[in-house]
């Protein structure tokens, strides 16, 4: 067994011991943990696979087949998985023999580790279950069911039709029901499933019938009303599906073309939004003044209006008043006394779709009418195909959400129609099948792209475009031509990164191959995890009680019934909110509202609803509420379009690192700067194509370098500069520095403030022509990449950026930037690839590039930032003029800087006397230990090795004692800048916070992860590692490709100004080269405490 495997199995055995040694854990909690550890094992076994698994069942079945696992062990593993799922989802509420079930689960995990890793079970665990032969999940075979109304299965094998056969066969295993294995014959119009599905995918079958002719109790056939849904947890948007129905059959390629091709904003799009806004407002207040509503709409959409034609507004107003208003008013008057829900969102894991309805009328007796507003011009009384299938999708959503108990009409409101504006949509099984067929074919394409199947890119063949409408066809042919003519490296770049983004999207929706202590199901966690699992992983705000509505800010305030909830929510996060049901039923059996977190504290949260027209008393109707993270697919489309932009760019060889960047000496010299600083600024200004600046911690890359470069650029007339950042925090910091240096600028996006430099505030009282002039005359804009990537193409008619400066560039993936940089004359990237990296949901084996041509060009990992790739390429090719590193740092004392200086080849130089000064001895009445802590700069305090998963109570005690000592020593100088605590685990954050009794410490000390600390600094930093195994330690690290730098450790250490304290298990930390180096330095030069 390899050392890696040994570390992993030791970690799992330790976790199992923790369960057995905690009698206070209830049965349900223990079973959930057993299931989680089973998932960890199978993720470890499949972590190098390129194929994707949507759930534990498909992952297990793949391993079983590849390993030829004995049948007996398969039965036990599957039995545990199914039993645990039923416990988690409250399908089993009473268990006769709890101890036997716990022993059975423990035995199964141990047998699994023994078989797959050859890891002997520790005697302490073996003694718990040995000697009892009845600990088995083997059951008697169930009787044959004549019909199966619904079953969820994993596909083991696909048998395609032979000769003139009119059916395919899917050999499957039942995921959670009574049947074990079954064969399903799909006839006639369902034969396509054999070509769209793949081995080990998940499938939902509706309405199967037993086929007695085969004399096989597990043989079933499709009927006329059989429905098939491939990978149902991967939700596709109802509108996106409907838009594929440009013909009766539907055109799946239309779905993917919209992902690759940017859609320019048009007058008709804005008109549609205006009519929708009008309907929503009038449904809430039928007496509202129409002219005021129209003006309010355009005030909220001033920028969109400015980017369109001069007469757009007048044309839209005329068309609304003359062609739409009458039907809108008639509809409002007809339903004004009913319970109207505006834009409710629904998700269906039965049919694999999601959608947000325009309007739902709830009569309270099971009847629910739905209405979809359409502003298209019509010359007949028919219903357009895309609209019919959109309503078909909505009907499925409501059937799923209300478990088939919904009655009512489904209608399209054609607001411009002269005759019969309200048109009923009657769905038959044929429309449902057609919709699901398109969905399943798209899912097949998503899987091909996500797994790097080169055959996916055949969709760019011109023969696929013949049925497309003209407005799509021209763009499709252009993309096809650019793709076919692309050089070898450019084409492979496009293919690899398109697949990389698709895989990120897949993982974001239904989970990853990462082996972590918590099951990761992506967005599908909403319905696949119960509330307790979500609380455990800090991914939910629960037990929220509605407090009040703030009319001025249009925000809703909620109080935490349970105070000090630890969560991973932050301000401006997008979220969903739904009622909390005491029975813990599936949350998607509700209407769900979308919102944004406006502010969050330890005892309350404030949200702003995306749908501002909801009744202000809505939240008073339910006792408690739940908030979870929302999922937005538009960002992934922007990244794909960004990669596509490179196909159209004349800068592709430069951005791919093939072409050498050019320079022209600028001769910059500032007598206020030293030689090294002048050299850096001169390099940046001399670059004609690009310059890469590495800024180690505390070197002032934004406060100094960026400002000096920008000041010099602005000396040239009419040059436009975009300054982009990864985070809002960095953008705010840059804005502060620009204000200090009296540099005029505009800020795109919304930081929640009323600052005049924000574009949204600046244009409030301007007309369209004034807005255009403002943008045209602005020479510097500041924005996050997230805000900029969706609008830079729309802005090009008004402003073209000569230079793009990107701060935090090493935290941005290639697709974030490649499109933006392909359209500017020059770019300067500022970052540090030795600090926190770009975030990817994929593991190392998934993102490693194996293609020989790409590797020879400098590509080795898809999640490496463009900054790091180009930086390494410039070093390799000795293009030294294109790169630089800031060497003078202003934050850390030299004794702390020595901990990270080896990462930078010992080039970091301190600049102030304070950074070199000895510790000022504190003369207070302190104990020997307190004296040692306060009179040392580097401190290590070993903690006990406790088998506690992602927390350590001993370390929590040490941290709290240290905080008390620091507060006592600082006296009235103790404030928010004095000390901070960094720990990798949210459980440890909770453990520390829950045990702090001093309210001043609790309010003034930030205890958080290193990710939240990047960009911050404190006088004193305390690091609590809380690990008990080398496997855990490796999971909290972020190593560079050559493993020379631990980026997370680098950031954590460099947050400290004058004192660094580390606590952790010495036995574990000394097994790692990075932590052991730090501990050896502290032992030699600092305070190493050992009782």
C-alpha cells in the first residue's frame, strides 16, 4: 500500500474511532457519518477518473465493475448506502436494533477499506463487530412488480439495437428501491436513449411495465407513457430548453451555440423587460400611474438604454402604450382579487429542469393557474413552438413540486395580440417526451464536453446549422470558420478550456470527485442533503425568523433563532430562501425565492429579493425560513464566450505564450523611488504588449506600483485604462488609493455604498446622451472582473480600453481574463502565484494537461492562472523585460519575514526600522508563560492529538488563553487590529467562538479561514491547524506545481506584523516539509513551549 493510501486509510480509521468513542452522538448522526466516509472512500478510488459521477451509487457501480468486486461485498456496500439514504431523508423513522445497525455499518466500512486498500482493521474496531454473523445487509428477493411508476437507477451496460430491432436495452441497478438489478427495454421513440446515455449515469424511469415473455423477474419494457430522464440532478433551465424548439423536433445545437456566442443586447430585449416590469407592478398595485412606472423602469435601466439607439426609449414607450397596455390592464383586472405569486422559482430533480414562472395564481384548493407573458408580434392565433414547450416545462415543474396534486390552466399572455391574448396550452405526452428528448440530448453533449470528448466539437460543422434561423445562423457559420481555421495550439487551447469550464459547471451543479470529509453535491445539495448535513458543512442559514421590512432599502430583516450561526455566507452572495418545514421535507416541494445577502451578522441577516414586487407580508406567513446559496449559470457562459473570443483575436499567439512580447524603453525615473522600484515601473511602461508584476505580501503592489503606473499612463492624452480585480474588497481599496491621489475614475458594479464614483450613482440624474458622454470621456474605470466580463463588449461602441491593469491576477483563471485581454492593446497583470491561487472545483488529476503539444507550449494545468502561466513562460524563454518582482516589503517584522522569504529566494527586503527592532519587553505582572508569549515574536505551542474531525478542543483552549493574555497585555490599546485567528476549518471557528466568554474579545477578534484573511493584516496572528492526520494536513494545503511553496501557509504567516503564534499537533506537522521548516526555525529562534 502506498504512503498516500496509508495516510488516507489511517484517517478514515481515526474518524471511525471518533464515532465509536462518542456515545452522545445520536443514531441518525452516526449513520450520516458512515455514509459520508463511504463516499470519501469511493471518491478516493475514483479521483483520477476523467468520467463524472453524479452520485455515490454510480461511483460504487463503476468501481465494482472495474475491480470485479466480490458479490457479497457489493451487497454490503450497496446495503449501507441505501439504508443510510433512507435514514438521511427520513424514510425510516424507527429502527428496532440500533446497536446492530451501527455495528453493521462499521463492519461494512472496515471491510471496504480492507478489500480496496489492503488496510488491516484496528483491533479496537474489529472487536466491536467480530463474532456476529447476522451483521449483514443481505435481504430476501422481493416479489415482481407488474408496473413501476417510478424508479431511479444507475446504468451498468447499454445494448444497442441489432439489425431491425426497435429497442435498446439498459442493464441497470436500482439506486434505492426494492429491486437490485433490472433490464429495461426502451422501444421506438425512446431508442435514442441508448445513444444519449452512458455507462454509470443516473436515470429516472417513469411508467415501466414487467415483461413476462423474457421469463426474467428483472426485465421491464417501456410503454407509450414511459418517460426517461438522464442525470436528473443536473437541472436545465426551462426557457433555455424551450428556445431549442425552432422546429417541431427541436435543435440541441442551438442550446450550445448560445453558450459559445455572445448575444448583443437589443431594443426588443429591453422592451420585453419593460412590459414584464409593468405587469409585475400593476399586479401589486393596479391603480399605479402608468407613466411613473415606465419612468421608474428606465431609471433602473439607464445604462442599458444608453448602450442602445437614440430613439429606443420613445419607441418602447409608444409600443407599450399603443400595443401592450390594454391587454396588460385587462389581465390585471381579471385577477386582481386573487392570490398572485410573481416570479416563483421551482426545481425538479424528477425531470431535471428548473424555471422561474412569470405569474402563478393560487386559488388555495389545489388549483394553480400559470401565465407566461410574451411580447412577440403575432399574425395568427397559434402559439409559438418555444412558448408551448416552455409551458410544457413549467407544467412538469409544478407536477413535481406539488407531487401531482396540482390542477389548473397553463396559459400564454400575448400582450400585443389583437385577438385572444390569453391562450391556453394543452400538453400531451408527445410534447413532454419531445421536451425530455431535447433535454437528454443536451445532457449527453454536456457530458461529452465535460469529459473532454473531442467528438463534441463536431457541433461546429456547418451541416448542423441548416435549420437555424438567420439571426443565429450567421454567427454560427462565423464561429465554425474560425474554429476550422485555428492553428493546432489555438484549437487545442479552445477545446481544453471549453471542456474545463463545462466540467466546472457540472461539478457546481451536482458535485465533484474531491475526497473531503463532507459530501459535495454542488447545487443539488439543496434536495440531496438534509438540513443537519447542511448545518454541519456551514452551507445554510436556518431557523430564521422574519423581523421587519425596510421600505427605504426594500430589504427584509431576519433574526437567527439560534445565535452565532457559522456559515460560509458573505455580503452580496446570491441566495435562495424558502420556508423551513418542521418535518424536514424536501425544500424543492415549495416555491423558492431568489435574493441577495445585503448584510449578515452573528444574530441577523438582511436580504434583498430579486423580485421586488412580492407582498410585503409574505414572510410573516411562515414561522421559520431557510437561506441557501443560489446557482447562476450565466457566469459560466461568459467564461466560455471569453475563451471563444481568442479564436477571433489577432493576439492569440501572444496570449498563448508563443510570440515574444515587444518593448520600447520608456526611460522612467522618479527620484523619490529607489533603483529597484524605478526599474519595475519603467519595465511596465516600456512594455508594448504586456508586463507581469509579482507582488509578495506587504510590498504595496496596489498602493504603490499600480498608482505610479497609472499616473504615468494618464499623462498621455485620450488613453483609456480599465483596472480590474478579483474581489470587491480589492476594488474598494483601489478606489480609496485613486481618491487619495486625486485620480478621476468611475467604478462599475455595486459595492452597496452611495459613493459618487459609482457609475450607478453618477448616472441617476443624467439623460441618455449625458451618460454616453460620461462614459466616453472617462479615462479610468475600476471594476471586478465579474462585473466587467458581462458588459465589456456592450461598452465597446462608447469606450475602448488601451490598457487593462488586473490586480489579484493570480487568483483568476484563464477564462476570466483571456477574452478581455484579447481586445485591448496592452495589459499589466499584478499578482503573486505564491499566494492564494485561482479557485477551481476540480482536483489535480482532472485539470492536469496531458497533451504533448500544449505541455511543450507551457500549459500543464488548466486551473493555473494566466498570470502564473505567462510568468513561467517568460522565465523559461528569458523574456526578462516582461516580468518583475517587488522586493521591498512594509508589513512583517524580519523575524516573521524569514518564515516566508525562502519562497521568494530570500529576495524580500524590509524598509522600516520597526521591522528590524527588538521586542519591547513588557513590564507587567505576568506569569512566566505569559512573559514568554508577549516577549517573543515567533511562538509554537504544541496541542494534543485529538481524534476530532475538523476541530480540536485543546487548541481552542490554547487560542482562547492566548487571546486573554494578549488583551491583558495590551490593556486599553486592545482593538480590532490587535490580533486575528486563522484556522482552516469552520468547525474549529465554531469551537473557538462558542467557548469565548469575554464579549470584548468575541466582538473584536476575527476568527476565520485564510481565504477570508488575504489582503488583511493584524499585529498578531494565531494559527490553529486542528489536524490529527497527515491526510487532513494535505487537504488544507495549496502547493505550487513543483511543491516548493505552500500558498495557504504563506498567506497565513504573512498576515502578521509583529508576532506569529502557531498551535497544532507536532507529530503531524513535523511530517510535512513546509510546517517542519517553520517549526525548526521557531524552536531555534523563537519560543517553543512544551509542558
